[in-house]
C-alpha cells in the first residue's frame, strides 16, 4: 500500500461537548494521517436523532479548528446515508447472514430482566431465526429489525497497540444491524462507512474494543477486508478514576474559554498515552506530526492532570512573541482600545500568566484603578508618615521629565534619603496604591508602563479616600 492511500477518520457523535478523550482521538488520527501523508476524514455519527444536536455538531467543528486539526474530507453525516445502510442490510438478509427479528423491545426487556434475575447474562435467544416458514408468513407486514447471525468460532484481530485480541463467538449475541424504524446501529453504520470511505486504520478509544469483533464479523460476512485497529488507552483523572466531570473541566470548549492556548492543549493531549523524545515535553504541532508513530502509543491508561496542562500553557505562552500573545488575547475576546499600551503590559506580565484570562483576572489594575485595597497592606501602610511621603512622592513624580523605570527609581532613592526612610517604606505603600495588592511585577517597570497620569491620579485618589475615612 502506498502511504498516500492511508485514510483515517474521526467519527464523533454530536451529543455533547468535545471531551478531552475525543479530542485526543481526533489529534492522534490527525497526527498519524499527516505523518503518513494520508488523509484525515471527518464523519459525524448522528443517527441517534434524539441525542444528536446541531449545536454539538458546531462545537465539534469549532473545537477541531481551534486545535488546528484540519480535515481533508467531510464532514460526512450518517443521517444522510441511511438508504445506503438499508441497502447493505437487505443484501446481508439475502445472503442469509442476517435475519428479520419481530421481537418487541418490551418483550426483549422482560426476557433480559428474567435472565438477569436468574443470575445469568442475557443473550438474544434467536427466537426469530428459528421461526418456521408459517410463523414468518404470519408476521408479514409487521415491523422488524434486522439482526446479524453471529457465526460460531473465535474472532481475533491484531491491535496495533495492544497486540492480538480474541473474542469467543459464544460471547456475542446476534446484534441488531438495522432497527425497526429503519435506522442503523452504530456498529453497522460504522462498518459500512469505514468500508465505503476506504478507511485503512481505525484509531479510537479502548472503550470500543468490545465493538470491534462485531464489526469484523460484518466485514467477514461481506467478504471485505477489515481495516487495522488501534485502540487508544483510557484517560483517567489525577485520582486514577475514569476522567469525568467531577474532575473539573473536561471539554476543549471549557479550556478555550478559560484562555488555554491550542498549542498547550495539543501538546498535553499528545502526551496522553504516547511518548516522543526522551527528556522532552514541549512540542509544537509540526514536531508532533513528524515524530508521531502508533508504536509510541502506550497500552497503559494515561492520566490527565489539569496542573500539568497549566504548566504546558505557561511554557507555550513563554515561547510566544508579545505580538502573538496580543493577537491571541484579542481573538480570545479581550477588549482593548490601546494596543500599544496592552503590548507593554504583556511584556511585563507574560511570564506571570498561566491562562489568557489571567491578564484580566490577575492584572486588572493595568486597565482600571483599584477599587479596593488589600486589608493587611492598608493596615501597614496608612500611617500619617506614609501618607505624607506618598504626597511628596506624587509631587516629585509629577515633575519628573523622564518617566522611565530608571529615573523613577532615582526619585525613590533620593526621597528615601531626604526623609531618612528605607526605600521599601515607599515602595510597598505605592504598590498597594497602584495595584490594590501587595504583590506585583517590579514596581519601577510597572510604573513606567502605567505612565505618569495613571500613577499620579491613583496616588491622589488614594490620599483622598484615606482622608475621607479618617475624617
Ligand atoms: N461515534 C463513535 C464515538 O463517538 C465513534 C467510534 C469509532 O471511532 O468507531 O465514540
């Protein structure tokens, strides 16, 4: 097979958000396709009309685009291909490898319950397969499902990650291909699509392993060659329980809203179950493409650590130029009418933010006056002497010709000398006045960025407030 014939697919069901697990499946398929110079196909498995929504479909598209995962073909919609599944189901009926089943869901449910009460696992009894020609005659015109006739013997397949996997035929029941309302089941639609879309490798989560023997049996019944399968390891939360909502945010969308970069998500997702180079964790998409191989995917469950994702995000922010960071911030929804100022703020805070949202949440004082002041700071730094010094500092700063970090610092030092106080006795209160907080980036650099007007106005506002409180 030529590499260019390699075709993989991502086949999500549009029933909710794009979860971390789904995003990892999409990414591995994409990395594999690009590495092999093959094709990546997007297929929307929306035959479950009740659970599929147009919103969930849009979330899939936007999450993929956000991550930079571009599809070469599709999106194909299973809901538009129902006739095709019906035609193939008819053929399987004709071949005698499938049969009509008239059993009602309620009957089946009751039998299932009865068997379970008796402590046995339920398997369809082939009631309708054993119908006599007369009985079949009597049922003509009644609604029916089409069931696959599972042949005896073992089903075995070589998993590209886990090695050979074998299932006993007796473990499988005659599963439904087409429901009585004419819609296909997942396993059937999946095979017809993987076959007709010429999929060569099916890369999906290990929760699908029990489906694979059923799918292979359909291929065998049709005399088609099945694709190769690669089942990706489970993803657990930090407590080693299956990743779920109680572990916090688990969707791409939620991370995007918090201000995570696609680079960081892609990097973190890629590391969920695969390794690349020894002693290296930071990779960009292009590097992941050239390094990706299914041989490097582990069988062991992977652990998704939100703290680790934060670390990836910080590292990728550090790798960006301030200009790039600025345009990401605006794209993400940050409002600014002074890009020049924003850019200077970012240079200062770039190494201190974890997510884009921090620019607003942690450094709001660059964009608006502090509304409140840290209590401990206020208690320590509002004595008469401090206030007097702040007043003098304000006068000196108003007159300062060059409002640079360097000359601001000189001003501080000389006032400290004049007043016989330590420089920090001016620095700490002013930090509180300018930011409302007791920690910030270096005060002098920060003041240079804030600029004279903001600095002077804030000192004035602070002094006025304290005066009001004291009067
Ligand atoms: N629609 C299935 C899912 O979202 C696809 C499984 C597969 O890749 O075959 O889990």
